[in-house]
C-alpha cells in the first residue's frame, strides 16, 4: 500500500478544486444561456399574444425552484355554543397577521389566504437557493407561535386552533399583477402537490416532500411519514419535520436557530451572493480589465477555501474568507486606484441584507484591505487572502495570466513595454513570499522557476 504525503494530498485537492471551478464556470455559462433563451421565448410568446388586453396588464414569470407552503388553520369544529364567533375571527386575523410577519422575516412571499388556509412561497419574486430552508424554518416558527398563542389564551391542554402544514419544492409559474402593489398567483404541479401534502398532514404536523427533505435534511430532524400517490408520477415520499437539529438550535431544543445554524446557512446562501456580485462584475467592469475580471475573482474564492481548509479554519472563517474574496476586487466597478476601499463600501451596503453581523462585516472589510499591495498580513486569515490573491505567481499558467495583467496596465498607461514589465515582475516575485504553509507547499517551488523563465525573456 502506497502512503500519500500531506504535500501530495494538498496538491491533488488543489488540482481537483481547479477542475471543479472550471466545471462550475461552464455550468454557470450554460445556466445564463438557458435563462436568456427562456426569456427570449417568453418575450416571443407575449408578443404573439399582444392583442390580449389581459396580458398588457399582467405577465407571467417562471421559477425553476420555489418552495410552496400550505398551512391549514382550523378550529371552528371545536367551538362551543356559547363561543363568541366574532372574537374567534379576531383571533384568526391575529394569527394570520403573525404568519405574515414570519413570512417577511424569512423573505417568503404570501400568495393568498382562502378562509383559514394560508399559502406562501419561497424563492419568489427573488430567486435564491436557500428558500427550502427558509420556508421550513418559517413553518416551525408558525407552529411554535400557535402553540404559545393557545397556551396564553386558554391555558395548558386547552386549545381551539390547530395547524397542519404541507411543503413541496419544485418549478412554478407566477402570474404577476398590479402596479403600485404587486401580487403573485402561482400555478403548477408544485402548488397542487403542496396542497395535497397539507391535506394528508395531521394536526401539529409539518409534512415535506422528499424533494424538500433532500434540500433541508442537513438542518432539521425529520422522520419518514409514508407515501403520497401522485398521478402519473408514482408515490411521493413524505417526511415530518420535528425541529432543528440540536447542534443548530439554542439550548438544543430544536426551536430557535443558533450561531451554528446561521453560519452553515450562510455558506449555502453564499451561492446567491456570489451570483449577484459576478453578474455585477460582468456588466459593470471596464472592458480593458483583462486580469481583474470575473475569472480572477472566482480563482481567489476557490483558493481561499482550499487554503482555509488546509490551514484548519472554522466554518465561520471560511465564510468570511470567501465573502472577502468575492468583494476584494468588486471596487473596480467604481475605480481602479483605491478599489479595495470601494470594495469595502459595497460589502457594507450589501451584506446586512444577507444576515451578516456588524462584527463579521468589519472582519470581511479588513480582509479586503489586506490585499492592497504590497501584502502585509497581520494574522492567518489575512495571510490566506494575500496568498490566494497572488496564487498565480506559482501556477503553471503564470506567463499567460501575467500577460493579461500587462495588457491591462498598458491600457491604463501604467506600463510602457513588455520588457519593462518583465523586469518589474522579476523584482516583485524575487521579493515576494507566501505566508501560509499550504501556499508555500503548493506554489513556492514553481515561483522560483517562474523567475528563471521571465529572466530568459528580458532583453537588456
């Protein structure tokens, strides 16, 4: 049996990370193309039906992944003869109002209320990858609220209102109407399935489909709850959500999310933030930025994660590193010089909406500023940022990558000739050092080879 050294293992992981990054870039490009074609198809469809007065007021949107929630709040069957029905209607209004507040907290769109049935959807109108977790979390909070509400109004063991919930994740079509106040009406198999799941749920149950379960099982304790026959599709497996897993809840009770939940959730949510920033870079970066482009940002995001894990960073530290890497060159959309500071301005504007704390945002901003040349990191995380930002110095594609930086500087009148550029590179690389053990193992040897390669290109 051949033992693999730590250095060889790190190199293999780095190679796999690079291959994975290339595949993700291809997938992202294909996704963009698919969305563009879908939008064009929708435009042509609407143009063909332009004569319809209804379509001039309303239009439809398609969402590939939305999570639909049906909640049935019932209690009228338990009313006694002397029950004040108007008081109960007031209670129902109060319950529905609180459900609406919970939906807003988790960025879930309330679709409609029909009698005592409440319907909402996550991932609408803003597409995101986290909506299954957010909808299940909202369902747990709604169930907890109703239990506390009944205990405070009627005492232990006595209740009128019961709640049962069905949740399913899949594609939906949303009809959009209104001008000042936008409203949505969603249709499709996903909606019908969520409604059927709610219909077979028992009082107090949160039933989710296997599709939703696969997307949330990392966070929640769930039990298998049987199968639901679905026409033309066979049986759909169902799971009952008990609560948050102990490691993700305050006091381990499964009710209130803790810091571990927010960090793990943040690592998933990072995909949505990354999509926003990369789209911004694609649209707003000047055309002459041949080096400081989307590819470089993706490179650094990949590298900070690789070096971070190899250096033993925690989940929260990885999240901070990846976020800082994502924003570290975003300031180029504002200005070339001083772009690091502009990146911190953008981070402070955007990150509060994604649940980052003030302390986390300040740490991210200090990591962004640490990439300002020459690198002078003060701690491990800043060292990882600096090594990742200059990772290309020790890579096999150093020459073509460095040439893009030369072309960029030449376009900005910051560099006159390739010969001067090569002299500058020899001086810079000769004085440069990687700060982390991982980067030194991965890149230091190659970096020495690069110096010799560049020297051979210099003409005195």
